[in-house]
C-alpha cells in the first residue's frame, strides 16, 4: 500500500469514527432520555399515590348533585344526563377511595349502616360472617392468617352487637388502614371461598382460562385488585346480600338495562345500591 493509498483512506476512517461517535452519543442520549422518562413516570405514580392517600377510605355522605356537577352536557353528555336522571332517585353518595378495594369498602360501609338500624339484619349478618371461618378452613385456606382476618372482622361485629360503638365511630374504625385492610381481606376471602364452594357453577365463566384456584388467588384474594363480575357474585352470594348497581356507563350493564340487581328480584328492590363509573364504585342512597 502506498502513502497515497493511506492518505485516501484516512477521510473514510475518520468519517467512520465520527459516525460511531455520533451513534454512541445518540445511544447515550436515548438512554438518558429513557431514564428521565422513567423517573417522570415514577414521580407521577408517586404523586397519584400521595393524592389518593389524602382521600378517605370511606368518605362522608355528600349530596348526589356533586356527581352531576362532575360532567357537562357538551363534553360528557351520556354521563351527565344519566347522572341527572339518577339524581331524581338518589339523594346522597358516600365516596370510596379509588384504590382497587372500593367495591368491598362500599359493601362494608353499607352493611355497617344497615345493621345499626336493623337488629334482624345484624343477627343474620353476624351469623353468616361467623360461619365463614370454618368454611374457609375446610377449603384449605391457611389457618393462621385466615383466623386473624376473621377474628378482626368478628371483633367489629361483637362491638356492634354490644352497642359499644356509635355509627360514626364504626365508620371511623373502617377508615383506619390497620383495621380496614383486615376487613377488606375478610370480604375478599368470603368472595373467593364462595366461588370455590361452587366451582362447577362458576369455573366456566373465567374469561382468561385460568383454573378457578389460580383465578381466585390472583384476582380476588390479592389486595388492590379491582373487582369483576364473578367476585361481585361471590361476595353478594357468600354474605346473603341483595345489591343493585347503577351504571353511568350503560354499555357496561350486564343485562343491557340501566342497572343490575344481584339477585334479580323485581318484587323486592335491593336495599344496598352502588354507583359504578368506569373502574370505580361508590355507595349511594335513595331519597
């Protein structure tokens, strides 16, 4: 190779080196950009989590009109007009924290209020709940943790039976994480246990093809996991409740109507009513 050949190849080598350098710089920039994006995403999640924690687990009763005011006839006409229609029937709403446990807490709050006013329902509910410890253990749930969750829930029932707590103090207790999470897990275990007791009936309805045992472990027994129709059916049936769900999004109604009753009984409107908005449940009260 002559000196001239070497000189001719130098610009190509330099260009190649420059391209490699630029490529490395671009990769570094992309990496830093990805890290910055991930950090921004993490910060947004932390902000959302912090904002969520500022909302009570079970909120105070407020006028149902606040639901109507969240929507406008121009931007969200479907929700606005449905909320306006519901305001003729429902006077109050008790908001729940949006944390994946809202359905269970709404049912808990509803039952706490009911058993204050209705001694017969208190006795019935107490007996049903206290029968679940043995049922869960027979199904193979871990004895130590299951007993803990059941006993904490039973302590709440015993205090209500003994008139040791006013309604305000009962709901305040349900708003404390150290108690509320135990109550929610108990309700999740009941929902799971009922489906397992009736596995032949419910297993065919699991959409993702999971075995019932795995589905219950992942979708029902796991905290912060949003409820689905099977979990709702399991809890309502497991506790012997009667429940109506009003839907702002009517496309989500299982039977295609404006609300859904579990169990369906036209002669006896359910005493407990929840409002469903995409991904969330609140407790509402008739006028």
